[in-house]
C-alpha cells in the first residue's frame, strides 16, 4: 500500500509539472494543444476550452503537446499563430514554467509542513552520542553546542561533517559550549561509507511550529539542502567509490519511498521529489525543458531557429543517452544485488 501511495503521489507531481506548461502556453496564446491525463494509448478524448483533452490507458502522470511544437506536424488551423511562431521569450516562458512549478511546489509543501509543525534541527547541537564512539571517549554530551573546528566557527552540521572528513585520522580540536561553560575537546574522526566525517554523534531535533514568514524562509533553506543532497546523490550514483555507483542506491531510494508511514514523512518525500523533478527537467538535454531553453536562447542570438532535422537528431541523441544511463544504473544495481546475494549465501 505505501508503494502505491508513493507512485500516485509521484504521478501527481508530474501532472502539476505539465499543468504548469499548459497554463503558461494558454497565457502566451498557444491554445490549440493536446493535454493527456495519463500515459499510453488514448481511451477517451474530447474538446473543451479550445483544446483537445485525452484520457490515457495508464492512469499515471500527464503529457502535453503544443501545436507547432513538432516541426513535422501539419497545423490544425485552429489558431493563426502556432507555438513555433511565438517569440523566443514566450516559448522560453512556457519551457521554464514546468520546472519552476515543480520547484515552487516543493517549497510550498515544506512551507506548509513548517507551519503545521515538524521536527527541525537545533543549530549545531548534539542530540545523541553513540556508546563506545570517539565522541563518547571525549565525554561529549547531548545538548552540547559545537561552535568551532580547529578555531574556525561552524554554523551548519554539514560543514562540520565535511571538516571532520577532511581531517579524518588526524586530531581535531572542537570548541564546545556546554551551558555557561566553554570547552575544548580533541577528537579523531573517521570516514563513513558516504565519505562523511564521523565521531559518533547526531544532531538534535526539536518540534517546531512556525508562522508563515518564518516557515517560508525555513522552507527555502530546507529546499536548498535537499537540492544539494540530490546533486550529491546523483554524482555518487554515476561515479561511486570505484566508478560503479553506491551499493544499492536506487533500491534504497525505492525502499525509502515505500516505507513512508507518517504524513510528515510523506510531505518531506513529496517535496524532495518535486524539487528533484524540477532540477532534472532543467538539465541541458534537448529532450528536456533545460535543453529546449538553451536551443531557444541559441535561436534568439542567431536570429533564426535551428534546423528541424538538427533538433530531431539532438532530441534522439539525448533520449538515447538517457536510455543508456538508465540501463547502466540498472546493470550496476543488478551487479550489486548479485554480489550481496553471494555474500549472504
């Protein structure tokens, strides 16, 4: 059941993305469009509001086709100006609308989450200390505030872990605020599997319900953190410790989505997925919105559109690269799963 909920939620995110393209197209006058609710073969279609609506055989996601977007498709005659004949600025507005809507939806979900109340990190405050760890050896305690690393002030937990990782195996001096007492503790960090510095502590979290303004700025910071994590995860996925990707990364992601049990976790997952969707669609690949924006900018600078055959070739090439990348990741995941199965056996 959680997996079904996750799939439905991801389909809704794709639907919102495509609806944003549709609204932007209507705003710039591209009214002769086909909007499909769902994928696959059309089961039913009808005309309304000056466009064609289609219900797909697979009730998941959506897709949009603008008249004149395909240079090989004859115009229907419903409107005098096709999408291809719009100014580059108006077409760029339509292309940008989808990723912008996905990013804004992620921020909106996190804003609502912080307004309703959620657990947020207490800045640089230790939450738990792992027994037998390096932190336990130097007597770090829950509630201690880590202020400096080797005399350099730190204000984000991620900066702390990166600083510790950069000096793994070396003595590092931590400046600690414990109540009214200032302490200086020497620790020796190690690296975990993800390359983060580790001394055996976790950050403290506290339940917080924020007003709209504060919730919005908290959501912006949270969104930036999620986007950085998305980029880092993607880099690790395709590079990995030995160029083979992290063990079971895709499988772990799917298990995380399928194990959602609370509304708080669902909203966080949806926000992260929406932000990731907006980021992916901004990639400079001709088949994606980012690539189309680049082609539109190129057309604007040259004063004429790129040849239709070149555009088609670039889109096919980017689609082929995407298929190869997905296949490469799938093979890497399969190899990791088989290796794990041999170890267990």
